[in-house]
């Protein structure tokens, strides 16, 4: 009997591997034994417990306040966010989501060829896994242990209390002021929440000219404009942290801004500097595995062991929920292909990302190529831009900030879309289909929607046809 062990079975990647192997394993060969291991409590993985689902819940509370405050058509006192009620509601929902995930794993474990062990797993050697007092000899091992907050190396940070994203999501009180390290996905989403829900004065440290490294420059500029004007956030660009220390009133940070030293003071430090693979305690030192930037191949195999597969955040490739699930499905397929002596298939995906900027009022969507990535790839392309303010529907909804960009190859094929405007997250799925299907701008119907936000796409398509 072939033994497969999945370490981290509650997460999105792990449950995808387990589901696929349980289904296909039974069909292809009933002699597949699948052991799922996870010590999570209550269980559910990053997205459910501390990531995309709880964050969107609290962001929505901040968004309602922002829109009420921002809309000058409304009169009367503006509501405040009840942090205790917001967190309690979030916790109730998350508990239900986690219970659903646990039930999925439990249902899998009720199959004849599947078992679940609620305990910690550790490698004894390349393919021997110790779980509690038991040792399992595995033919294949899948590592799907997720990620943990990445705390930067900074002089004095060990002596300073700080809050991570998980702390913010659980916070029922917030300080009056703060300094933010990290202005990537997490920072972009949580910074306006701190201001809107907590009434905080915030200073954000940004290392470059603008945030949003993966987007074309106009989007980072527009983001800073919205955050500075709509949320009164101070963003220090071209600034690097040098040291931090505690004071009687909070913290003091020494920074280098454009070559000049200055100090910033606030009550609290917020660290949103990303995440790193969760490998602590796995016992990888007892294996041939050496985690580095290239330790996992595109087939999801570990570089140093062809019978070990690594999926989700832990492989350090692309820490995004839907990517983790797709990697899990591909890993399951490749385990069976490897067993049968067939060639393995690499995991490839068209970039599809959404950041819930501006409390989700101004989400940022990227599908496929940006102008920068198309240029780097040597693709002959045309760039078409449109401002949200060009479409009356955004004006009528009191959300006229933002822009959208279409990237079209020389033959008319849509190869990329970027949007930062109201409902860009909803339209991302439409544009994913357009890009992944390689649709030609000349063949996409021009429809007169009124007044709906997809008008911005129609405007881009018309402009692209004219330009081509």
C-alpha cells in the first residue's frame, strides 16, 4: 500500500491536496493510504482564521463609516465603529467557517483509505514522520504548513511591543497614534482601517517612490493620493527604518529619508512586513531538504527530494489563497503521475490578484500582464488608460477616484488588466476570463450599460480598438 502523509491538512492548500488524493486515489488505485496531520485549534488555515476572511469582515465595518463620513449628501452625526461588536461578530463567523473546514477534513477521514491525526508532525528522516508517539513510513510527503508573520531585523525591535495583522483583527481598542512598517498587501488593507475604525494618526514608512511594486506607477501614485487626501495618512516615501526604542509615551523610530536622518514618535508600532514560510519544528534538519528561494520546483516537488511536495504559503512562491488551492490540486495530480512513472506537469497560472485598498471601496485588481511586465517579456503591446472620473456612474456613487488600464498585444489580444476603483474586485473575474481565453478586443461585444461600473471596461475596449 502506498502511504501519503499531508502535513497541514486544515489549510487551503492541504485540504485541496487531501480532497484530490482521496477522490482520485480511490479511483486510480484503492491501495492508496492517506494520512492527514494538523495540530491546528480550532483549525482552518490562515485565510479563515487570520487572513482574507476576518480582514474583509472588519474592513467592511470601516468602509461603512468611511462612506457615511465621506458623502456630503448625508447630514447629522457620523457613526463610530463599535470595535467590540465588530470583533465579536467576526469571531462568531470565523468559528463557523473553521467548523466547516474541520467537518470537511472529518468527512475525508471517514473514508476507508484516509485517516486524520490532530497532532504535531515532525520529520525523523526523509520519509519517516513522527506524529505523537507514532512513526509513519511515507512513500510521499506533502508539506502544507502555511506561513507566519515576518518580523524584520531592526535595531531595538526586540525591546518594543508591536502589533501584527493578527493583533489588529482582534483589537477591541486601538491607540491614538502609530508608525507602520510594511506597506504591501497587508499594510495597504489595514492602514485605512486603523484610521477609520480607531481614529488614529498614522505614519507609514515606504521604502520606494510609491507602494504597489507589482503595479504600474500610476496605480501606486493614485493609492497614495487617496490615502493622503481621504484618510489623512502620512506616507514617508524613500524612507528606511534604522532603529527603534521605547519612550515614556510609546515609541521613537530613527529613519533615513532621502539621505537625511529624522525621528518619528508615536504610541504604537504596527508591523505589516509580510509573511514567511512556517517551517519551525518540522525537523527538516533530519532530511535532505534545504529551504531557500529555489527549494520548490514548478511541479510542486521539493528540489532536494522528488517524493516530497510543498504547497501553499510554505513554498514561498505566491502566498495567495486561490494559488494555494491550485498548487494543492496540481501536487496531488503529480504525486499520482510520479507513482505511475509519467511526466509531471508544472503549475502555471495567469496572475489574478485583488487587494482591498481603501477599505474595499477602492480595490486593486491585477489580471495578467502590466505594462512593465509586458515590456520586460518583450511583448509588443498597447496601453490604454481610463480614469474613473470619466464615467458618470462613479460620480453618482460618490466614488470618482481611481483608474483602470488595459494591456493589449499588437494583434488585439487582451493580455492584462489593472483596475483601482469601485467594484474593480467584482470585475476582476470578467477580466480573468477575457485574459485567460486570449480574447481579441475586436470580438468583445460593446454594450451600453447604464449606469453600471463595467462602463469603464467598455471605454477601455473602445479606446483600444481605435488605437489599434
